[in-house]
């Protein structure tokens, strides 16, 4: 039971941190955080749907398609993470309005928070949703690694988003992906137990 509450807390924290980076820093500039984020940006641009709600709909739809590949337990935790992310995006967009925004500063901060949140989720063995589940279906059916289909799907969505909104989005999206990926690797590589132990000993 203790392990369940600990995991639940970390999953909620990861989803909230990810949503903070997306809702406060990336989405106000229409910078997609990935394939699902790109679709959410498009839905917001075309039909005015709130991006937090749009992201939840996209993630839920993809998760339903891939549930038999992920398993019920992973699917349930993934639903918790994407719900926390979508709710936090909606909440932060309603209550936080930052003045004098600089797009490149927002891109950096948003990508750092995004990667930190995803990293916390992956440490718990939880997917953050997105088109990664579609890439998993393709790679499983063709017995290939998921990297190539994931890149192709995200690239197509980025191009589609850029053609509708602005071509600057492609470079911004790729840069955001690079920064957030580095943060994911950093968070996943941290030995939290060792850091805590050393800090405690120093006291």
C-alpha cells in the first residue's frame, strides 16, 4: 500500500510538472511538445478547443488503441498521468498569465519542465501517452525498433502543424524535443537514493 501511494504521488507530480511546462511556456507560443501536442495545438487553432482538453482526448484515443500492447496496469497508470497533465494544463492556463514573454526563454523553461515530468513518469515505468503508443503498435507488428516510426509520425505532425500555423514551429518543436530528451535522460539517470543518503550524511 505504501508503494502504491508513493508511485501515485510521483506519477501525479510527473504529470503536473509536464503540464506546467506545456501549458505555461510551450502552448502559449503554439510550440508542440510532441505528436499529441501538435494535434492539440491544431485542434486549438482550428476549432478553439482548450489544449488541455484536446491533449487528453488525443492521448485517451491513442491509449485505447494500444491498451492490449501496454497491458491493463500500465494503461491505468498512463491514464492517471495524462489526466494529471491535461488537468494541470487547463488549470495553469486559466490562472497564470505571464507578461513580457520571450519565446526562446519560454521554450527553454518549458522543455526543461516537460523533460523533468516525463523523466519522473518513465522512472515509474509509466508512459506519458502521445503518439509513442502508435509507434509501439507499428514496431511490434513489423518487429522493428519504435524510434523510426515515432520520428516519422512526429515529423509529419510537426510539418502539418507548421503548414497551418507557422513554419517556425518545426525548428522550435525539434529544439524543444532535443532539450526535453536531454532532461529525460538526466532525470532517469539520477540515483535519488544516493543523493538523499549523501545529503543526510552531510547533516
